[in-house]
């Protein structure tokens, strides 16, 4: 089946999120209904250099259960994107996304991500090399522009159309906005009305209602959900079923499974990394903060799993909910 026909059946995706969208995160989101998930950003230089690829093994690892799965590349060396994209396709990724939108200083300040919104010719060379290298679809992810003085999303859309890109994701903030203020969904609607590409909307989708409203107001082909899915893969099932609401038992058991997946993939580092998810999964019940604080101090895998699966502070609530 064509990738975009697959997405149309449930047009809600997982955004690439630096520091989050590894295999465990993506796997849980896919299990709860997301039609596609992307890796974190991966450097074009690292992907294009065989001796460096082992550094990215944890970022690029996926299992057949995740497919379709996408990879997001970033960088500013146009000549590297050909080999990087080819390597990604050979690894089995179903779509390659190019990041032209990351606003953080470490990325944009080095000439990558959102800084390429200021250099359309270089962005075009990157796109050309990527599309030339692979048979799988190529997408781009952009912001509305660098600042409020000039929006460039329609210029980038035209460039993408002219160079064989299949999909475009718009986060309708400028780089200078970073993550402040409200994203301008009107830009997504304008893009959709002008574009021949598969248009994906992104930005300020924090609930089922937001996701459906973005789809209705902008007529975008799909909605990409990012931070709202952290510790909350349930959002995709909530979108599909308005009667669904995860019980506390389900949230705790999902937190335990997320922990096990992280530990299996990353060992002790995964155990430490799981702490940032516990704050999201474990909230909204009596003494929840005490539970989270206790987990933060634990440094043994079995202790953490036993605590989660036999959580005394939540037992009465769990029993009430079944």
C-alpha cells in the first residue's frame, strides 16, 4: 500500500522530537494508533560516514512492528545528503524527512535547521541530492519563516514541488518565536490551498480536540503531534475513540513497559532516561508526587519494575478503576 494511503486511514503522526522519539517512544505511539513515527534528528554527516554510523545505532534502531517508520535528517552540507539518504533507505526507512525548521541555537546557529529558511538555494540543493538518492518518499519539515518580516513557507513549498518532494510539514511559528506564543494555523490552511503536496500540520496540538480542530480548520492531509505524546501515547487512541480514557492502571503499566523497552535498548542510561517520562505518566492521583520522587531515587531495574507493578500509593485507585 502507498505510504500516504496508509496515513490517510488515520491521519495522525508522531513528530520527530530530539531526545524523545527513539524506538520505545515510537513503538508505544504506534501501538496506540499513530500511523507513522519519525526518529529524532540524525546528522547528515554521521549518516553519510560509515565509520560514524554506529554512534547513531540507538537513534536509528527500529523493529518490523514499527513500520512504516521515518527518519529525519538535518545538516547543511548538501553533498552529504545523497549518501545519508541512501544509507537511510538501505536501513529500511519508509520515508526520509529533511529538517528545515529546528530553531534551537545548537542547530540553527550552526547553519542547519531553521537557518536554512534564509538560504533557499542551499535548501534546494539538499532536497535535490536527497530525492536523487532514493526511491522512498522525501518530506520536508519547515517553519513559517525566520521572523515576522517575511514568511517563506510558500516559497519552500514551490521548491519542494519542483524537486520531487512528496510531503511538507509546517509548524506555523517563526524561528524567532521559538516555542513561544501561539502557532498560526492560518498558515497551514494557506499552504494547503496552494500546495500539490501531502500537507501535514504541526504545532499546539495538545489534545484530541486540538487535533480534530486543526484538521477541520486547515483541511491539512494529516496532523503531526509532538510533545503532547510524551508520556501520553494514549492521545492517538483518544483521537480514534472519543469514549476512551486510559485508567490509572493502564498508565502505570504503560510506564512500566516504556521503562522495560528503554532498559532493553539502552541499559543503565535508559533507566536514567526513563525518569523524564515518569513525571508525565504518573500524575493525577493521591501522593503522585511522592511516587515520582521515590522512583527518581531508585537505581535498580527490578526495584523500579516491582515498585511500578505493585504501587501501594495507587492500589486503592487502581482497584476502584478495575
